[in-house]
């Protein structure tokens, strides 16, 4: 009986030390989270009038002018799942043809690669789809 108690104490001590070691090394967890966030996005812009697609690369935090649109990516993130990857990005779009001084965005929100209809970009001339975050 006394031998079984000693073995149980050793197993418990081993389990406790393993938990402490894994919780002390959070750098591996931070690295995994940072791998999911990207610095650049790729979007596809469709000109509905000419039916031409253009692939546009945008760095997060910077604005890019594409024809009559001013597009800014604030943040992007990849999903953790490899079988059905989901790309999300926070994007702001201004229409430069509007002369209104209010600086109102045509689109200001999260865009999803797998479901663009969740938060649709609604513009009479252009369509935008999120392709990649890296």
C-alpha cells in the first residue's frame, strides 16, 4: 500500500512539473498567434464596366489608390484550420469620385474570403474580394 502511494506521488509531481514547464514557455504560443496575422493582403478588384479583374497587394496600415477607389487595409488574419482556411481583413474603402467633404467610407469593416456576402462591398462600378493575407 505504501509503495502505491509513493508511485502516485511521483506521477503527480511529474504531471505538476510538466504543467509548470509548459506554462513558463509562452513564446511558442505567441509565435503561433503571430503566424496567423499578416502584414499584407491581396484583393481582387473587378471593374464591372470593362469586366477586368486586377489583383492588388496592400500593406496593412497603408492606403492604395486603384482607379477611383482609395483602399486601406488595417489588419488581416488567417484561420487556424488548414482544411478550410478562412482569411479575414479589416478594410476601409473611399470613393474618390464623390466630392462630398465628409470623408465617408463606401466600405468600412471586416471582409471574409469564404463568405463575401456577410459584409458585402456595394459599389456601382467595382467589386472587391479578399484573396490572401500574408
